[in-house]
C-alpha cells in the first residue's frame, strides 16, 4: 500500500520543513557554521555578523525553536551550541545540488 501524506507521515514532513525553514537564511547558516567550531556567546556572534543584538537574538530564537541550537547562561552572557553536529552537513547537500546544476548548464551550453 502506498504512503499517504497524512497523520504521522504528514507530521514528520512538517517537522522537517520547520527545521529547513529555520536554516533557510544566510545569517542563520553563518551562525550554524560558527557554532560547529564550538560555543559562541551572543556578543561574539553580533560582532561577527555586524548586526545588533536584537537581530542576532531573533535569528538564534528561530534556530532554538526549531531544535537546531541550545543555549546556556554563563553569568551575564548566553552561549549557544549546536544540538546535533549533523545539521552542518545540510549545506553540503545544497552545494551538491548547485554543482549538479552547474554541470548540467555546461552540458547544455557546450
């Protein structure tokens, strides 16, 4: 019997889409790359991104709500970490699609 897009199957795809939407922003992709190297405080990310604390905090909230990052308060600062390192491989899949598109374009043009 073929799968149907309802019930638990639909819920699983909706959850996946929520995570992908959280990652679908250049600033949030940058944050994920930086957190792959270790924990960062909001102040560090703010400096690296060149945006105000409010903007960076909103991006971090989107990632946290999707379950991509976790936070830990250390004194007056909040540090963020990746909850699962595998999230870092998602952009490499996107790069694979881009490379395949480039190869196809060269074949069509050639």
